[in-house]
């Protein structure tokens, strides 16, 4: 699944994206800064800041909230703020094993 748009992508075409662009810095190649992304989303994001990319389409923040729980706490906080309280509440309900509408 693409962490930005939620599209199912085959293993052969999925890409790895740096949430915070690395701009030549190897320190950003850490697990808490990487997500799986479809090629179109990865190309659209390019070297944009995550803030600019998510603000352009807030649905991306909602998807990233769902598929990016492994990201750094700072990124999670930013994603939660952009997604908004309704999306955060829905995300919390989906984590409940008794929630009947997981997908």
C-alpha cells in the first residue's frame, strides 16, 4: 500500500520514499524516515518538504497516519496536526481490535 494515497501497489513497482527529503544526507536513511510509496506519489513529492506535500492534499496525512506508525515521533505529531482531530479519532478507533469497520 502506498503510504500517501493508499493505493495497492505490486512489490515490483513500489518505491521507498524519504518522508523528510535527504538532500544528500545519509542520516535520513533510517527506518523512521522511510515509507513505501507508489511511483506517482514519490515523483509528486520529489524533494518537497513533508509539510508542503501533505498540506496540498490532506488525505495524504490521513493515509500516512495509518501506514506510517513507525515514523519518528516528530513526524507523527506533524501528521496528526495536519490530518485533524476527526482523522486522528478514526485512526484510534481502527486500532481497536473490536472495531467492526477496519477497512
